C-alpha cells in the first residue's frame, strides 16, 4: 500500500478550469468578508453573501457547501450536544453533493466538483459519526475518500485541494484507533502518514483561502489532543482567538491552552470575556464555553486570589453549565465538585461535602483518585 503524497504535477491537460469558483480571485475577494464573518460568528452577515452567491450560481455546489459550513459552526460550540441544526446542515451538504455530481456527469475531469463532493461527504460523515449513525457515516466516508482520490489530481492548482488529502493522511492512521467501526472503510485506500498530514495542514493553513481556518482548527486540535504538543498548538490557538474575537469555540480552546501552559493572566482575561458574552447572549457562546470559563475562574479565585467565596460561586456555575448541557461524565464538572467538596469539608459543612462527594462517587471513574477520595470520605462520615 502506498502513502498519499502531494501531487506536484499540474492538473491533467484534459481538465477545463473555466467556471471553477474555487480558483476565481474575484469571488475570493468578494467572499473575504463573508468568510471572516462566518468564523467570527456573524452568521447572518456571512449567509447573506453566501445566498447572494447562490442566486448567481444556483447550480453550483459552492454556495450550498458554504451555507452548510456556516450551519456546522452553529453546531460546533455546543460540543455537538444540540441537534437543532442537523436537518438544515444535512440538507445543504446533500444539495452540494447533488450539484457536484451533475457537474461531474457533464465533465468527468471537473476536479473542483470532486473537491466539493469530498468535502460535503466528509463533513456529513463526521456529524453522523458524532451522532453514532455508523451506517451513514460509513457510506459518506467512502464517498468522500473516493472523491478525494479524484480531486487530488488537481493539488498543484490550489492549496484548497490539498486540505482533504492532509486530513486523510492523518486520520487514516487515527481512525482505526478511535473509530474502529469505520476501519473497514480504509481497507481499499492508500496507507496514511500522520506527520505528512500535519505538514500538509500547515501548508494549507498558511496558503489556503477557503480552507485556511479549517486547517488551523484541525492542526490546533490534533497538536494538543493527539500529539500532546500544546506549546506548538498555542500560537495557532492565539491567532484564531485574536483574529476572531467573537468565536466562542476559539476563545474557550485558547483559554484551555493558556490554563494548561500556566498563562493565568491571559486565561483569566479570556474567561471573563466568555462569561460576559454568554450573559449578553452572543451567538455561539454556549454552556460548553461557560463550563470552561467558570471552572478556570473558580480555580484562579481559589488558588491565585484566595477568594474562596468567589471560587465557590464560579465552581457552582461550572456545575450548572455542565448539567444544562449534559456534560457531567468527567473533566471540569468533576473537578468543580471535588474542589467544592474539599472546601465544604474544610468548613465543616458535612451536608454540602456529602452532596459533592456523592456526585464524585457516582460519576467519577472507579480507578480515579477522585472516586477513591469520595468513597473514603463517605465511608468515614457515614
């Protein structure tokens, strides 16, 4: 099996690039503001321009894909907890697929159409995987990979075409370990290469237009979550958070990395800003972001400022955010309960301590120190 590599050869001579919107510099100039608005969570402004594009190109997949991408970023801040936008998202991506297939039928060398077919199916597969709709995720994954192989012949024309290949190279290695049910999808495709995938993502992040931000998002997450290179992820997270100050997802990820790297001044600034924007009802500022920010502020109140009253208040708010979003299986929810339990025990408030320790005994992993601490306290104070 071969490894997917960058195709440095120019696109096949049989390809006619006339009418390819991906390569149209005037379209890029026109949509620059819309792309900025999309990632800054100014959905209405972005979608107004995408709909304008749709009116002029009603049979091209690009406007439908961009509208689907805007819908995707309404789902992202919720940690995929909300299904409010699922039907609309799938409808946009299905429409993008339909018009891509029509373009390919008219011209089998329309690699731009293969790009949108791969991208739309890829996003479709990811949401279906999040929803544990494994059959649909498998079908969409196969379609995405088949189209990706076709569109890769145009990699030399634009970094946009390289985006899918970069993700394939990384996730072809990652998927078998994390989504074993999707492993059979990869059997008849080339072998991946994680380091090549990361290198390609950096290329697209630095040179792409439509796919630049998505590349940065994947690069940031992969470096922190999977490669355990938080210091390398930090400048990407900082750039996204500062460039798009109203993107709650970028803000909370940046605050997480600041906390992890002990940059508590910046962590506090971002966390306070998140809480302010949640209170103001800004779009994309959801309970997930509140859970992050309130935990960080609780920790800082407890250990930096020694203000235990404020620490308790923020930890309790963290718990409320987590419970409202059904994010109670670990992480900040358990840490907040643990810290509140210890403070209550220190204050000799046994009923409160019991309440928080019972949560830990119920929710924490039985091998964790939190579970053992809770069981020990409950036994001692039975």
